[in-house]
C-alpha cells in the first residue's frame, strides 16, 4: 500500500502515537462515564424525593380547595337534600375557579355527582371505595389512559353526607415541568401494570411498550425499601433509571413513577473536554508525523536514489548511483553499480540475439507464406485438371493414372494443410470462430465423403444420430469438420474389412460426443500417449504399412482443446478402435433465409451411395443452364494455370467465365458489366484481392447495385486471411487447390443465398 520506506516509517510512528492517544482517550472516557453515572444516580434519588414533596403539596392544595367547598352551606344543603343540579353547579364553579379538571361528590350510598354528567358512573369503582373508606384520601388513579392526582374532603351536614373530590391530570406538561426543576436532562414517565402483568407507558403514546426492558429494575425497586437508581439499557443507548411506587386511590391499579437520565445526554457537557483532548492529541500527532518524515527522509534518501537507479536500469538506461560514505547503504550502492554494468553488457548481447531471432522468425513466416502460395498454386492446377480429366471418356489404364495423380495431389494437399495448421498452433495464430451452422448438413457431407472411401474398400459405413440432436448449433464448423474428417479418414484407412461408424450423442452436461468406431487394426493401449504426439508414428519402421506425417491426431486434439473440448481413444491390438470427440456446442437459432435441416441417417446413407456411385460428366442440362441464359462469373487470379483450371470447371457446367489477372482489372470489369458471382484470388500484383473486394462493395453501396456473391479462392487460408476476407466483404473462402465439386457446391450455395436475400428484401418492400 505504501511504496516508500519513509512513508512506512512515518505511518508506523503516527499509528503508534494514535494508538496511545486512543488508549488515553478511552481511559478518560471510561473514568468520566463512571463519575457521571455516579452523579446521575445521586441526583435521581434526590429528584425522586422532590417529586414526592411536590406531590404532597399538590394533594394538600386540592384537599384544602375541596374542604372549602365542603363547608359551603348551600352546597351542604344540596348534597343533604340530594339536589343534584345545585351540587353540580357548585362543583363546576369552584372547579373552574381553581383550575380543577375533575370535581365530583361521592355520596354515602356510593353515587357520584359531578359537574360533568358524563362522569357519573364512569369512575373506577376502586376510587369510589377508597374515598368512602375514610374522612379524606389522596393519591393517583388512571381513567381512560390519563393519570389523575386527586384529594377528597368530607361533607358534614352536620353528620357526614358525602365526600368532595378534586382531581387534576398528571400529564406530560406537568412531568416536563418537574423534569426542568432537576439539573439533569431528566425524562419522567408514569407506568401502569396491565392485566397481563406488563408495564405500559402512559406518557409516551409512540412507545406504549417502552417499559418492557425495565422489568428487572421494577422488580428490584418494588422489593427493596431503599431508594436506589440503577443503570438500564434503552433504544437510545445506556441510561440510569429510578422507579418509585405512587400512592393510588384504586387498590386494583398499580402505578409507578419512572425517572430516567440518558448517559449520552449527561455526558454532553463533557464534549468540550473530549474535543480539547483530541485537538491536543491531533497537534501532537502532526508534530510527530513531521519529525518522523524528516528523520525517515534523511535515512531513506540514499535508498530512494538506489531505487530510482534500478528503475532506470529496468527501462534500459545507463543507471549509476552516487556513493558517499562507508556505511551499509554506501556498500550497497557500490555493489549495484557493478551489477548495473554487467546487466548492460548482457542486455546488449540479448538485443543482438533478439534481432537475429526476429529476423529468422520473419524469414520463416515469409517463407511459409510464400511456400503455401507457391505450392498450392500448381497443386490447384494438378487436382483441378485431374478432376476434370477423370470425368472425360478414358480407358481403364488412363482412369488409373488420373486416379493416381488425384490421390497423390490430395495427399500432398493434406500434408501441406497439416504442416500449416501445426505452425499456427505453435505460434498461437490459430483462432476459433463460433457461428451458427447446421450440424446435420455438416455430418451428412462428411459421411458422404467417408462413406464413398469406405465403399471403395468394401466396408460398411453407418451414421448413428438421433433425430432430436440434429439441428443448428454454434461452433467453428471448419475446425469441427477438419477433426471429424481426420478421425473418419483414419478409421477407413486402418480398416481392411468390417465397418466404420460415426455415433453422435449429447452427454448429461450438454456437451456433444462424436464417437468414431472401426473394426480395424486397433492399437496397443501402451502406445496411446505416443499417438497424440506430433510427427509420431506407432509403427516407425522402414517397412511400415501405412503412411502419413503423424500430425493428424495431434492437430485434432489441439484443435478440440482450443474449442473447449478434448479427444480420447480406446482400443486393443487387432480389435478395432474408438475415438471420442467431446465438444461444448451451444444450441443456436436457425439464421433467417437458411435452409431447413434435412432428415438424418437415411438421407445421409443415400448421399453416401450417390457420391460413391460413378456418373456421367456434368452437362449444361444437368446444371439447369441454357446457352441463352448462362451464368456469368468473373474469375480473378494472376496465375494463368489457375484461371484455366477454374474456367474449365465452370465451362463444364455451362457457366460463362470472364477472367481478370489482378484486382484492378477485376474492379473495372465489374463496373463495366454485371456478374452473377465473382471468384477472387487474394495475392496478386497491382491490386490484391482484399482491396478489390472492398472497392466492389463500396461501389454497390454508392450506386445501389444488387449485392454480387464474392467467393475467395486463394492459397492463403490461415485464420487471419479468412477473417480479413470476411471483413472486406467476401461471402465465403475456399482454399486452393480447388476440386470441381467443392467449387461448384460453394458457387451454388452463394447463388442460393443471394437469391434468398433478394427475395426477403422484395417481401419486406
């Protein structure tokens, strides 16, 4: 948290002083609290005595006033003759003159006559009984939740004929007036015990049960004979409380006086003392911090210089520290200067080695890019022409030779793809692009190819896929197809008889499991780890039966792990093998305009049979294209052989190709006449394919021309090239070498997508 030593020392000293100051403040606070609590206890006891004396004075005053009325001749005659009207008038006049709230007469037969007729019969029976029990009485009683102080005097006519009673409420105003007589911030309250035994406040209607936490204090006070204040807790914090039993006129009522002083309020006058202590302590803390800072800075200045020199050395600067004295810090500076010199020499050597390594890396990347382009370009011509030649009328020997050319080219293409994928994995350049795709369509295409190879070898091929899980998912389709194609190719390759199957299922955790099984040669479980090592062959002898680079399984596993999955294998020597690909594929919505999923296993097997069965060459009629409405496709490639191959493929199905040898000519040709589709190379002189695609898309936006499908056909097929072509505006990307079925399928898909988009726009309008 603190980066400088001087800051740490200053904070340490300041913290120690603050802790000491806090302990002193706590001790002062504790002592003050104890003294204030003791003072409050004594003052509360004195306040209780004062309340008793004031109550006696009020009782005597009301008794004297009642006695005045009791000796009035007319009043005595009214009471003696039971003249209710005269008695009530006299009671009302005197009560009004003396400021009495309640004035009434209790006759010898227990009847009540009062100035207020509503009071008749509404008095507590216990009050009436107490008044009748003697010559005079005084005390408190509760009526309708209000506490009254009352005093009585006998009416003699000359024999006793009743009792005059005067009462006045003991409300919050009277209690506040009493509290102001005390030097404490006193809070006075009257408590009444209910039928359930709980004590209820009669002065604070907001907290009728506020006295619930005073039960222990009340019990203790009622049992003892001495007046004693006790510390209690309340909603506003600690307080000191005193409980006194009040004399009652109704024996059935239990009424108490509660005097309470909050300690927080009692301690308020001592706030100035606490503030003074804090101010003095704060001033001392500031002085200590200043002195500590000065002392620590003096000690740490050489260390700071050493740290700054170390940071300069880290930035590659010529860093040295000035050395003065012969203490430990000075010797540390000498050692640092020696170390800095050695580091600078080593840094110079490392920079030179880094420059050499970067140059070698750039040369390797350039070499791989050039070799990728240069190898794929002639390979495109080999495979493309071989595919076209294979569909012509050839004798059996010629068919075998063309097949050999095509198989050799395909093997070379696979080796090239594996090497480039391995380079991408090693350099961290491989990216995973998750997008919605039709899992069923992808599996059917894969199984068509693998099924054709299996049928050629006389093997049975099965696709076991539940209907419910074939739909749209989100993932990197190209990588998934590459992994499954590798596993299926290996299964067919290493199986001489029997069957190969692909089983798809969804695990309990939602991940998809693709299990490729075969009845081939299998493998020794002891060699399982070697099978997934790069450039590794289980049979590495000169007489090994099966070829290959040994990269397939390694690449498949690394790609699966890059997508969050994995590959596992089970097998036994001579008993076949099972490779399981596990991938976390999320369910996705079918994109607008995309084709609906087809059926599953039956149609997949039919497609396998259709691909495996030989057929005649494509014709104009097969392609559904007539001479008068032939499709026009712009072919852009700087290599004449590539253009010739693509033109031959397109011409074989009646498509009219127009060629351009660079991006600039392609843009001019596009602006001169419309095309149904564009096949665009990337690496070309004058203008590359990325720029050409961007210019074509900009022209479409500016002129409002319909969108022309653009398919990239390039030897540059790494992830960054795919992303760049998509960003420029291409619809799809095909890697050279190109086979006729692959090119025609991509072209058909692009044209269908363009037609669906145009139809959706027309419907929207």
